C-alpha cells in the first residue's frame, strides 16, 4: 500500500468511521421512561388498564407474515386514542408524541424516543386496514376499562339513553355554481392526464360565469344568477358529451372515467327539489340534514346514532347512517351496536319525542320524553336525565373531532364517530382517576394541571 494511501486509511479509520457508540443497537445508555416520569400520573395508570394484548389478537388477521415488519399494534391504537382525547390531527398527534414522555409510555415504549414513531400517513392506512369493525373493538375496550376501574357500574349498561346528531363533513358549503365549475375542472384535468384532446375545455369562460353567479346571488339579482348557472351547466354538458364520445371504443378509459362520469351525470340530472342530491364531488356520500336549529338550518354530513349510559354518560355506541333516515328508524341499529360492543342487553331505553314510531322490536322498554303513564318514580328520574346525552354529544364535538369529519368515504364517517366516542370515554376515565388521586391525597390540586387531560368539566357534567 502506498504511504499516502496508508495514512489516509488510518485517518479515516480513527476519525471518520462511525464510533462504536453510534453503531450501538442496544438501549444501555438511554434513559428509561419510568425513571423520568411520575408513575402516579393518570395516563400512566390508564395505560395499565387498557387490554393491549387483545388488540394484537383481534387485529392480527389484517397483517401478513411476509414483508416489512408492521408497527406495534399498541402504538397505533394508542396514537388514535390520544388523537381523539385531545382533538388533534394525525400530524399534530405524531409531533406531540415525540415531545411527551407520558404519551410514549402510554404507547408501550420503555425508553425516551427522539424521532417520529411513524409517518402521519401511516395512521390513515391503518384506519383503512382495520375498518369500522376494528374501531368498535377500540370502543369496547374503553367500556371494559370503565367497568374495571369503577367509573361506571355494570348495571348501568342496562339503562341507556339514545339520540342522534349530525357529523358534518369537511366540505365547502354546496352551491350549484361551485359544483358545476368543480366538476368541469375535474373532467378537463382527467382528460388531460389520459391524453384526450377536447374540442374546447371552457375553463376560462366557466371561471368567469361562476364568479358572476356568486356576485349576482349576493346582490339578489337571481334572474341574472340563473342565466350564469345555465351557462355553467351548458359548458359542463359539452365537455361531458365530448369525453363520452372519445372513450366509446376504449374499455380502459371507460373504466378510468366511470366514477367521475357517473357523478357528473348525476349532477346534470338533479333538480332543486330532488332527494339524494350530490353536494360534493369528493364526498358524494354527504347528505343534507335539517335538525331544526335556528343558527344552522341545514348541516351537510352524516347522521350518527349515539347511545350512552343514562347515569354516567359513557358512550356505548356511535352508529353512522347513510342519508337522512327518520330518527325512529335508527333506534334498532343503534341498540344492536351497543349490545354488540357491551355484550349486555339493555333493559330500559330513554329517547326523545323524535323516536315516536320507532323500529325497535327487542325486549327492552322504550320510554319517550314526556311519557307519564306506566312509570315508576325511578323511571321518572331516569327519563328526566335523558337530556344529559346532549351535553355528551357537545363534548364529543368540541373535544373529540365529531364536529368536522376529515376522513374519506362512508367508512370514514363510521370510523370517526367510533373514535370520537372512544376518546370521550377515556376522558371520563382519566378525570375519574384524577378525582380518586385527589381524594387519596396522592396528588394536590396544584399538580392537577400537570395531568395532561382536558378540562374537568367533562366529568362534572356527566356526573351532575
């Protein structure tokens, strides 16, 4: 070896090669989490109550033994619990996980981590893989923890309150001009990607027509507004027919354009008074629901059936329904989900007057608000408490991401509702643990702020 190369090799070997400490794969020099956190913290106590091993068994069928090793099930389930406990997005959840040692301990890590555990998009793929059935198991686990911890009594599962609410979808307020213009842009973009040359795209004139339609509507010049809407519909129809002609003999392009052309055909055919109208191009499952509110006459999303314990307000079911069914026709499905999650047949069901003429055919006795005959004194007290479910729904919306659903598709509606219910249950359990620690004197009122939970009003409202 030449002298110059030998000195270069020695220099690299001593100064440039990775040191043994950098290449160490063990955790000998890392700090253990149980040595740097308070083991009496409410989240630490909660982590010992959740049946994490059950998730490995239930979700194991969704994974294959070949390929890249999957992320731990406890990590993924814990991240979704934390996300809906604190009303965070996927990105915010992962970023805060790195900063919070209590969150890392809750997700099953023994040593403090300095890197992101996963890419935020992994949470999206995990939700699609597990599906609504898996999310029901996450909700069922919170009910089991509440019973084991003593937050509720098992007898409370026999007396439930049921109500419906709207889970708004993350879409813009639908207008005809916006829908026509959006559908036109989607068709032109898809045709460009497929290499289809259109006779005319109409994008420039359609943009102007959509702009003027909004201005005329604001000025209450509705005759001029309708004229611009007619132009937009004409432009959209021309592009739609042009594409249909040019993909007639190509089965591959037919399959590629099938969904988009079906939505455009549905949009062109619908009329103002039609049912099951299209309100969004990227979320065609959205329904227009009127709940009788003065501040929001119409909400665009999906109807959700909620079942809670009558006494404590623990959520037992969160069922998403397609369209805008009558409240009474959702009672049987909501109670069925509650029975499936809890494994207990309810004995008494308390509902409001919107459930008159319901479809429930089980053995439980359904008591409607305002009913006077055939009620004992205890039933009257429980029926009076039925309205407490409204506060539970309010907390699920303000604290658990039920007020705006960002997940895609019908499964996204069901998944978001179930996770919001699980997050609400965990907040109740955490706050019950804090009250117990205060009563035992383990923590002081000043240290309550260090327990990372939402405001205690959730627990106080449910126990009022």
